[in-house]
């Protein structure tokens, strides 16, 4: 089947939020379809052909996922998504080894599901160290090395950040963890299928994967659990003992098949797609920079997936900008888009000042993004940023040479 | 976030954007909010010899609700006396634009902006009267 180049209807806004979720690739849907209907068997049914057929689909998918990350298929277990995988990896290890070790290390820019899992463990008496990141969003390896103690059981560092797209130095982190005999978990929800990942080369012991971030279905994910040296986990969900006892419950065969197919397509197309996206990322950035001043790229631009840009449009508040660019679907680091009214904790962790965090947009590019869409997006952004700057008192002050930081603002 | 039609209209077609001469004696300027909070409003009024506000201009850095709130109040203060303008309440602004609860602070800020502009105007007027009073 040939690749589909456009997936949106013409009356829909241009989708530029690929870090939030991705549309399912029609090829994935096609692979899944039979498992909704006539191949409906329970993959756990060992006694008849329906079960065998479903099991075959599931096991093929497991192999496809394993191949994407250089693992053995026996080391891949299915979960409901990356949130569950992260919960299982962190709580599972912490719980199993708690008699000997009780310390976990992670970073302040992790996804909420990792941070909240760690908070939960803290309440249970575990010790957690939240490492800061550098201004470019990357972990300082010396800081990591210094944080590891003889009580440390697990280091959990995300592969690619969901807001700023930066790629952490996984190989170096893995090496340190292996030397110190500490398990290394990485949340690869934003990385798998986008950058090459090899659990052997990276010395990763646990890796979380999400279906819907890689053009697969929502509601499915996977956790890689190393067998040599063996990582043991206390399961979150118990029951029929499926998935080597790590995750009970009947497998959702169509979703498993979809995740497998999505993984295989990503693997086959990764090189070409990365190059294509890099061109689009460059095109967008150059387009914006040629027409707008005072742009700040948040996060390292080199160590970054090509499908992400996070830009602060100084003097223009993010939510009002999003209201203007109605033809584009993006997300903002501005407080005004969140219920808590707090600006993005990831941007704050990079040392981005609050006023600049309020002006940030996250732009996510992906498989179905076209050059034409990028050009339209640039035009629309330029038009609205210009309009909003003309009505921004901060822009006016900046043009008059007044330093905004010199003014004593009343907090409210 | 779902916004009312009125709010969207003020965001898309903001009234009275611009600046008045902040050094002019008949112009009062209010600058409220803080960049770190994500809202800054600058609101200016120009008071005619008859004591009525004959012009109002604003510039706002902030979300759609903040922009709409400040746009709306510039419309409302025009033609009013300074004393009348001072009675505009944030609740009126919030009700008119049907602001969602998390955006009520935008209307508070707009009220503050009018008050600050009026205070600035009055301070200028008092200064202008002072030397005259001393001379008499």
C-alpha cells in the first residue's frame, strides 16, 4: 500500500501538534481491521484456531516493536499506553527492590506521568531526586553521576521531551547507570520510531512506548523489560498472568497489531522521514526568522527531533496568538491555556523567564505535514504576531528602548 | 476555551488600539499587570474641556479575554465624565463578555486600568492647579 500524503479534510485547521498525538496511518488501520471482526479470538485461547490466529497477530506485533528498539520479542510487554508503561516501570522496580534500595533519580522536565509516579512513591517513603536540566534542556552527566548513591535503584530519564523535543544523551546515561549497577528506564514515547533506538547500544533496561505518538492507535503502548541482566517488577495489574505476569488482562488484539504495524512503518521510513521533517523544520524556522524579530527557540536546536519547534514570540501572549491563528492547531506554554494558570514547568526548568514562557508556542510536525502547510503556517503566524505586537504595550516599550525588566510591575 | 461571540468580536476587531501623548496634560495613562503574569494593559483617556472623556486608547499584552476586556472599556468610558468612568465595575465587564471563571482576573485588570488612568489624569490636573492656586 502506498503512503497517504494528506489525512485532513480541507475545512480542518492545519494540524501542527504531533507531540500531542498523531493521526493513525491508514496502513495501520488496514492491518488492524481483520482483528476487529473475523479474527476476533482471544490471544490467550490455546485450544482452538481463533485463539491461535489472534495470538499470531499479537506475537508478530511484539516482534515488530522489538525490532524497532533492538530488543528480543520476549522482552516486550503490551500496556494501555506510555502512562501505564511509566507507572509500571517505576513503581514496579521500586516496589520489587525496596528492601535493598529506595532511591530513584529522575529529571524535572519529565512528563507528568513520571513526575506524579515519583511523587506517589515519595509519599510511600521512597527517596526521589529530581535533577535540574541545563538551559538547553539537556541533563548534565556530572550532575547525574553525583546524584547516584548506593541506595539508588533506578534512573528514569526521558528520551525526547514532549514540549521542546530535545534528545537526552541516552548512551552516556546508560553507560553511567550500567557502571553503577543502577537500572535505567527511559520514557521513549516521543522518541520511538523517530530516532534510532537500540536498547543494547544504549544500555536501557526499561523503555516506554506509546502507540498514538507513532501513527498507531490510542489506548495501547508497550514496555521493554530487559531479561539479561534481568529486571524484575511488581505488577500494577494482577489477574490471569498475561504478559509474563507483568500485566494481566486480555490483550486488545487489534490495538497490539496496530502498534506493531506502526512500529514497522516507522522503522522502514525513519531515515527518509527524518530528512524530510528536518527540511520542513528549517523551512519554518527560516520563514519565521526572515519576517519576525525577537524570536527565541526554547531548547537545544541540535539535539532535537526534527518534528518539534518551541518558539517564544516575545511581547505576544501565547493564548491570544492561538486565538488568532485559527487555521493552525498548535499548543502553547502559556499559563492562560492551562487550568492552573501556571506557565509551562518545562520552560521554567530551562530558566525561561515567566514572561517569555507566556509567549511560547509548541509546533509539532509529522508524517502528514506538507511544505505547503508550513508556508501557510508561516504566513499566518507572521500576520498575527505582527498584529498582536502592534497592540502590545510591551512591544511599544521595547521599540522605545525601555527595558521591561527595569519597570516595577505589580504582581497580581 | 469556548468564548462568547462578543468577546471574539472584540478580540478580532479591537476598538481604539493605539496611543495618546502620555505627556499631554489632558491625557491620563494607566499601566497595570505584569509580564510575568501574562497580562499587561495600558489604557489612556483624553479628557475634554467639558470634563467628558473624548478619547480612549489601549494596548494590551495578554490572552484573548484581556484584549477584549480592555477593548470594551475603551468603548465604555468614551463620552463619560471621569467620575462616571470610575464607577465601571469588573463584574459588568465580565458579564458583558461572558468571561469564563478562570478569566475573571482579566476584567479586574481592565477595571484597574481605568482607575489607574483616571488617577494619573487627576494627579496631572492637581499639579496644574497648584501653582495657579499659589499665585492667586
